[in-house]
C-alpha cells in the first residue's frame, strides 16, 4: 500500500477553509496503484461467500464495481435521492449542516445475499451507517463495511461500533 499512500494527495482548504481533503483520484489514474487496491480488497473477500458488493455514490462505485468483477459477484449501487427509478429503501443520516439520504432498489438485495459495502473513504461514518441500514432493510447480511481510506480523527469507526469495519489506509 506504499504506492497507494504516496499517490493520495493532500488538498488543503477543500471544499472549505480548514478542511484537509484526501484526494484519491491520482490512485485511480495509476494502473499499478489501482490494481493494488482492487487486488487487496478482492483478496480479502475471495473466500467469504460474498454475493454482492454495494458501492456508495460516487467514488465507491469505481472501487466496488471493480471488486465485484474480480470476485464474480453482483454490484449494487447506493445512491442519493432522485437517482433510482424503481421503489427503494432509504436511510437518512446527519451531515455537518443538515442531513442526506441514501437509497437502494428494493429488489437489489435478497435475504440470501452476503454483502460488502465499499466506499473510497470513511470520515464521520454517517454515510456508512446508512448503507449498513439499507442492507438490513433488504434482509441481506452485512459482511463488512470496507474503505480505501479511513480518517481516524473524525471517529467514523466509533460511530459504527458493533459493525464490521475494514480500511486499507488510515490517516
């Protein structure tokens, strides 16, 4: 993961003053680094009976779809409001200033599914908690919440206490 860590860029004062943004897009643009991330995640879940990888909008889609492809399992999208055309389950979560909601199609997951939720980054854990709730609403089993990057100072893992959490890199 040294190559991946070296490529993650620190962008100060984005999206607003005082925030240090961890930019993962250079990892996506480097074939060796991107392969390293996908191989590490796919290797972790290769023998765990995973049937679906759920990706959180939007960078989570990139990683989740690639891992699902390698594992030969289904890919499920978790989206913001107004993006999915059929009936959905929804889970609302708190943001710094307000709230947001994640949706999943009601027929995207089944009781027999073993699901890994995958996103690029965990910060405060609100989005991940909502994603776990969606898996539960669908009656599926959550195998793990997985992230490429974890911002430990923001306490996301603590907010997800009792849920299985994994990250490749911590800052």
